[in-house]
């Protein structure tokens, strides 16, 4: 797997899916295998409960950015783009077999990949964020 090619593919796919608001199966590859990007739905602010997918990540991170741009300098789309980099180049920091999810980190960002979509074995971006350093 050429990681540069996969990152370009991931970013291109992300931009297209946001524009068309559609899911993309096997959007790109990472160490876990093929990754699907689910567009999902933003959820209900301010907690964004009942949301999922990329639209949920973008909406929640945009809300944080608007509420406190000093603590959250990146927009939702900027965070989503960074998560593509985390998935392709990041380090697996935690696996939670009971929840079938894997955490990856890189450059102060964390992405969570769920390995189950309604009972099917599928890697998809569940959530992600910029880690806030305390102190």
C-alpha cells in the first residue's frame, strides 16, 4: 500500500462525499484494510446526539470551532481532512474488542474506526477529534 496515494484518494473521496452527501464504500485503504466513509447525519445540537458519520463529525467540530475558536481553531471540514491523514499514517493506540473499534493517533488528532456496520464487518470512520492538552 502506497500511503501517499491512499491519502490523496481519501482526501479526494472525502471532498466528493461531502459535496454529494453520499456514502462511499471502500473509499481508501489503511493498515486495517478498506475504509468506508459514511456521510450519515449531523445529529441534534449542541450535543449532536443521534448523529453519525462524516456529517456528524463536521457539524460537531464546526460547533466547537464557532463556540471557542481559540481552543478549537480547525473547522469541521479541516478536522475531517486531518482524520484522513490519521487513518492512513496514524498509530493504533487502542483496540476495544467488545465495541469492535480501533483508535488511531497522529499529530494531536485521534480517529476511531468502527469495525462493524449493523452486523457486517466493515471499517468505517466512527468519530475523531483534535486532542486538547491540559496544563
